[in-house]
């Protein structure tokens, strides 16, 4: 039995239960690695349109103009680098930024420079650039590239928007062939099944994993924009 602590008051029952939990955590880790390998082994994904986005200056504090257009293929900074896109629920029918998406993106802002060592990473929203950038300024998202999807069908085609303009949070991964063709590799949504509505992208945020360490667990806690 492997012990992580040296506390004298640990009962035999506690130690036995802790060992059982440790073995279960090892099993979970191995299954998670198996799923990750299965994800990496997906067949070649379909080619996608070279969607056009708009973005403001790289410096959030430089105002919101000039606005320039950038294509999906133009988001790849080097050959053989994947592109990760997080779809923020903001814009069209989502008139206020989603608190849950904001929680995730708060975390992404802190680790974006680490992601950039291995992949290109952007935030895409239906909101127009000034609204998106103001929310980013309010949150301090100075380390992220922010894109407005404008009139493109990008979010609809990737399932993060319906025909009426209702928004959903999504993460998508794309690759680019040697000839410049962009392909969709993988997307995940919170809804995994009819009875699993909010767990599909939990792995993107450490908040849930930290709360799951506590006796109360995550419960029905939901993030807010103003606490």
C-alpha cells in the first residue's frame, strides 16, 4: 500500500478506503489515457470551408479598430501545428457572455502561452468585435486571440449555433494538410447524451476537478460574472 501522508490519526478503515480509492484513480487515469489515444487515432477528418473571421488589434488596450479579416487557414502559424478553437457563447440570441464559457476562458488566458508551444489557439464568438473585446477587457484576457464569426456559418456548421442563433459552448480541433486544406479533427460539446447535459467538456477546466476533491463535490454550483 502506498501512503501519501504520515498522519498518526489515520484509522485502519480510512487507510483501507484510501488505498481502494488510489487504485480506482489509477484505473481512471489509464482509461483516460486510452480515450485520449483513441481520440488521437481518429481517421482523417473532412475538409472544411476556409471560413472568414474578423478581429481587432492584437493589443486589447489599443481600441477596437482597425478590424481585419482572417481566414481559418490563416490561423495556422506553422506546418504540422493543430488549431484549437473555443466557441464562446456570446452573440446573436446570447445577448450576455456565458458565465460558464467565461470561467473556462479565464483559465485559458493564463495558460495560452504554454499552449502556444504546441498548438495555435483562438476564441471565436458570434458577438461583434467591439462587444467581444469589451468583455475581454473586463476579464483581462490579454493573452488570447479573439475572433468574431460575423456572418459566416462557422458556428452553425460546427454545432455551436442553431438556425435561430442560439449559442452553445464547444471546442474544436483542426489540422492543415501540406496543400493547405483545413480539416476538422474533433469537436466536443457539454451535452454528451440525452441524460448528460453539462459534462462533455469538463476536462477543459480545473475548477470542477478541484471541487470534486472536496466532501461537497461540485454540487449544483454555477459560475457568475460578478462575484
